[in-house]
C-alpha cells in the first residue's frame, strides 16, 4: 500500500500548505480511484475541490510517493524485471506509456534498475497534446518511426484501450 500511505501523508500536507480543509479519504476510497488520470482521481475523491488545485495536490502526492520509492519501498509485479531482460536480450525495445507523473515512473525504473532497458526516454501524459495512453503509443510510433507490431502490457482498461487504438497486441 505504498501509494495509499504516501497519499494519506500528502493530503494533510497539501491541506496545511493551501489552507484547504479536506477530509482524509479511506484506503478503499483511494484504491477505487487508482488507474485514473489526476483530474479523474482527485475529482472522485474531492468533488468540492477547485480543479485548479489538482496539479498542486498531485505534486504533493507524487513527492511523497517518489520519496518512498527511492527509499526502497514498493514492489514490482512478479516477473517484470525478467520480462525487461528477456525483451532486451531478444533485441526488442521497451517503452513506457503511463498516466503516472514522470518523476514517479522514473523513480520506479531507476530504483529497480530497469531504466537501462528502455528503448527511448520515458513518455508520460502531458494533458495538452497527449491526454490518454493511446496518444503516447502514437507518439512513440511517430517519433521513433516504429512500423513493427507493438505489444502493450498493462493492468488497466486504459492500457487495453491504448493497444486497440494503435493496433497493438495487449497482454493484461
């Protein structure tokens, strides 16, 4: 529950810094919002909060989460490291398509030694030109000139949707 713990620490820090009173959500309420982009996540938890404050709250949450990851907390799904190793050994590139904050994704990759397997810099949503994971896959195809089939591996419906939008195979 590294994410839940980090968010439950960050929300009061944000409230204190901003002067906004927020009720601390339960573990179940936080988990119910996982997998959404920041706007969906925070509007689901705090519908009364001005959406202009979502990025500020997100920075507090990400900072706490990155601190925990860099301090050795958190686990990868079983086999993730091995999949990266096998892909690289077979000459396949590994790319990241995530709606997570860049600092968060980078912390995970670096802390687990997976950054060395990447075929390109990490690309995350910017919510301007790329608003969903499918946009990230399309950007990789275009920027890197990829015509070979892609395989999207994920655990969210948004991962499957991204694969379908880009004619990629999906494992989930």
